[in-house]
C-alpha cells in the first residue's frame, strides 16, 4: 500500500515535456541527431524523476554539454546562474 501512495505522488509531480523525434526537438530546442536527442532526454528524464522541471534553456544547456560544446565547469556555472536568476 505504501508503494502505491509513493507512485501516485510521483505521477502528480510529473509534467511531460514535448519531444518530437521526427523534428529532432525537445521543447522546441533542436538537436543535430537522434543520438544526442536521446542522450539529452535520458539525462533530463532521470532528473525529472527527482523533481526537476526543465525549461528550454535547461535543455539547451544539457544538449551543449552532451555535445562537448561546453566544459563541465561551464555547465555548472551556467546552471548556477539559471538557479539564481
């Protein structure tokens, strides 16, 4: 019984995001290929389970890190700025 209550709580917290695998977009943020989209979606999904509610800016930041366009330090600094904005 306790497990069911926990699952119901997570169902209420979960807000689906728009993923278009044909257009290669997540919340209208574009991706160069399906692999990068899938890796980004997986990273976002894992964090959404913990309560993260991504914005398009978050998705672009995660995409850029996955694509090695920014370093981990740049990723962390940008994420901090988003939190405190």
